[in-house]
């Protein structure tokens, strides 16, 4: 249950005195991105349903009834993916700052590299670009799969799994990035706890589709994933000391 606990711990941390003010800028960004994506995807979904129905061969006409719910799932996953990536890129410096403050709140003895806010902006934006370079090739492969008749009926579920994993990498990485650790370490940590990581990511995917909840969700996910990482580090340190 670590994945579930981490996310709800994140919501609790957002109400902690001293941390609430670091949520205001990301919240504003979330509102603007949410509105833009909703307008875009609602307008596009009807066209997807018509195009998919026309694309099916005659002998698969009986699958037409599946197209609309699958289009909804695909639109939901694309919304989650787009919301996270776009919002993460714009608000990355502020999420990095939030992760830093959460870590200092949970571990006052934490040692963080000294840097100016300007340096943090440059560093976090470079990190987001690294994440994009990891996301995009995999998203393109899924897009190709989505174009294969019959096989593409599984595409929405593949997108859902991919979207959940993107959430894990996106939000668990702020702690590592603040300490100068590579993105590959975040992926290794996620794989090491693959079940909890998958639950965390899937829960984020589901909650980000709920209006108003999704406006605070990215900040809660950053705070919760950071708390998760800090606790894991404390456990590892204690085990090493005991040995």
C-alpha cells in the first residue's frame, strides 16, 4: 500500500504550515492547462469515433459498439499524459522547490546542494527535456500499435499502463533531481518497487480525471513521492547502520 499511502500523504502535506504557499503557482498553471486540454480533447473525440468506425473493415462492424468507450479511455489517458507533461514542463521549477521544502520538513538534516532559483529553473527544465526524450519514443511506438486493426483494441489499455508509469517517473524524480542523481536512478527505484509504483501511477491517472481534485493532484503527487523517497532513504540508512 505504499503507493496509496504516499499519494494521500502528499495531500496532507499540502496543508502543512510553511508548505501551502509553494502550491499557489503550480495551482494557477494547472487551471490554465486543464481548461486548454479539455477544450481540445472534447472537440477531437467525436472525430476519433467517426474515423475509427470508418477504418474498421466490414467484417468487424460488430465491434462498432466498442469504439466510443475505447475512444473515451484513450482521450482520458491522453489528457492525463498531456496534463502531466505540459504542466510538469511549465511548473517544473516550482515542483522542484516544493520537493525541496517537503524534504527539509521531513528531514531537517537533509543536505541539499546550494543553488539560486535561476539555477534551479535551468536544471529542472533540462530534466523535463530528458523525461520527454524518454517518453516520446515509447509514446510513438504505442501510437503505431494504435493504428493496427484489431490489435488497436488493446491500445487504450496499453496507454493506461504507460500513463501510469509516466506518472511514477515524473513525480518520483524531483527528489533525485534536487540531489543531482540521474534519471536512470528514478527508473531503477520505480522498478525495484514496481507494484507500489504501478498503484501510485494508476491512482494518479484516475484522480487526475476528477475535476477540481486534479488541480491539486500534481502538487500532492510531488509531495507524496518526495515523502516516499525520504522514508525509503531513512530505512536504507538505518539498515546500513544496523549492519
